[in-house]
């Protein structure tokens, strides 16, 4: 479907993107990237072991992308951009579809990335986000 230019929807599995997205509760819509990825984008990529992962771009370097889940502390990378097969365009969070421009989307793509060292302490303010 992605190769045909279509948008695909999936239910989130796993907790690496909490508190923004929750396992089994939330959904994402994604499509093939049509531009270079930048900090804050949510990218879907495939690890060398075949595992599919959706994380947020924390840093873009000449070596590749450095990604991290919203609920994680450690960056993963560099991931070559060629391993990224999709970018998230919308999320259904708590039953409501949101995208770029929504305050919650903006918080997690911006300030939340800068607060990486404080995430363990801040997570208690998002008990069931």
C-alpha cells in the first residue's frame, strides 16, 4: 500500500512511545516520506534484525538518523534514511485524530525531545496519558 502512495493505519503496539501513544489504545496513520526527515518527525523503520519500529527523530547527521521513543532514554542510531519506509502523519490519541499543528503533537515533537534527561521524573505527570 505504501508503494502505491496510500496512507496506512495501524494500532500502536508496545510502550516505547508512551506517554504520547499507548499500546492497544492509540492508532497511527503513515505514508511514504516525500521529503527528508527532520527532528521531531515520527519515522517507521526496519532494524537490521527485521524488527519494525516507530520512533521519533531526535537528530539528523551525515551518518544517518538518531531516533528515540517518547518513553525512552537512549538514542538509537545512526539509522540510514534508507531503512525508513514511512513517516507518521496523524495519530488517534484517546479516540481523537490529531496531527501537526495540534498542541499535544507540537509538545512531543519539540519540548519533550529537549527534556530527555528529565523524562523519568516527568513521566509521573502522565499516569495514563
